[in-house]
């Protein structure tokens, strides 16, 4: 039986190096299916807006994304407003999208799902 690639949210973002090419449309296709809530803007950026009931929850989400981004070594652009957080991902070193962008998007989706009311929280180890 062939081994299956782990879900994007379970992978580690490995930012590409200068000289690497951005992902082609065909290379992005299977990754896009795993982060359906995100849109591709200008063929070089992943973007998603998250809604919250107030500023404090939006700010807490931004801080959680910041901690996650530091651990991954890949940093999104964040816009914070009352009750909303917009996240943009792109790999500037290659001028487009890399697998690292999709991995971080999936991890941010998972983080958001865990923060919703009624979401089951995973025990910390």
C-alpha cells in the first residue's frame, strides 16, 4: 500500500530558498483542496479573513498566529480590526506561493477551528 502524504496541517513549513520557483497552478491544485476557505490573489498570495465577536478575540487570534508563525519560521501579513483578522501568505523570496504558504494556511485553519466556541481543545503535552 502506498504511503500517504501527511495532511498539510501536520507538516512543517520549509520555506524555499532564493532561486526556487513558485508553485505552478498544477502543483498548487492538490494543496488548494486542503485550504478551501482561502483565496489565491494575483496568483501569488493566499488570503483569508476570519470573523470574531469582538476585538479582544481577534487580537488573541493574531497573537496565536504570531506564536505559530515563529515556530514555523514563516510569517504572514496580518490585518487586525474590530472583530476581524485578515491573513495573507506569500513567499517573498521566490515572488509567489510555496508549499510553506499552504502548510501555514492549514495550520492557521486548525488553530481557528480550536478557538471556536464548542470546539474540542486538544490536551497540551
